[in-house]
C-alpha cells in the first residue's frame, strides 16, 4: 500500500504502540506481556516449578520451588535475558533475580 501525501494511515500495531506511549502505560503493558510469556519462553518443566514471576524496575524476579532448578537458571541467566530481550526489546528487562 503506497502512502500519498496527506495519507495518515499506519499499521495497527504501530498505532497501538503509540497509544500506549501517549498514555504512559507501555512499560506496564510490556511487563504484563513478559510475565505472561514466562511458560512459553522457559518451557513447561520450569514453569511448573515457578511459584511467582514479576517484573520491577526492569528486573525479572522469579521464585522457584526447586533448589536444583534455581541453580540451573542462575547458570543460564544471560541466555534467558537474551531470549526475553529478543522478543520484547532490550529496554524491557535488564536483569533476573532467582529466588
């Protein structure tokens, strides 16, 4: 679809992103999306052992009920951060704290 001068059409995704920014709720929207994607991003075995996931100040806090899984996730924190940054953007998450 070619744009002509004076044509104000835009992709619906772009319009939604601009709306979220204008209401200053984009970060909350991104946080909710990231938290709801936890199982998809880390898989069912990890998600089943996850008691709580929340994002605060660009830090993802993850509470697990398995000491061995805590250890494994701590070893792979950088890869997990990179996965989330690839999907949601580098500005959404900077660190992970495994509890």
